[in-house]
């Protein structure tokens, strides 16, 4: 799935505040899957996004920015090796 605004906020991002000191900060802008509002008057969807400044904010979908996929692991995962590339994929070890 895609990352949610809640997950980014738990990591340290704050709405409207520039912050580059949390582990999900990448220096690039990306969408979350969290809706902010849908305006029926203009038929416009507004989603939460993370800007390159590290700021959590909302914006309409006309902007072309990245996405950040995530996976959720069960608590019985012991550790993960690899960096997630084609040549060094993630290897997950469970109990």
C-alpha cells in the first residue's frame, strides 16, 4: 500500500511545520494515501502530502509528485536483510 499521513506524523512530521529530522524525511515530495477533503463544487480531491522540506501538508491531485509504498510486517519478524534493490533485495526472517 501507500504510506498514510498518520504513519508519517508518528515518525515526526507535523502539519505545516518544516522538519528534516525524522526518519521518513527523504528530501523529495510524495503523496500519502490519506484524504484531506473532496470538494463537490469543483470536483477536486485533496490529499495529504509530504513536501521536500519535510512538511506534512495537503494539496490537490493536479501536482505530479512521488509516492512512497510501504509494507506492514507481523510482530514475529526477527530481522530484515538487504537494502531493497534488484541486486540486494529485502530478505525477511521470521520466527
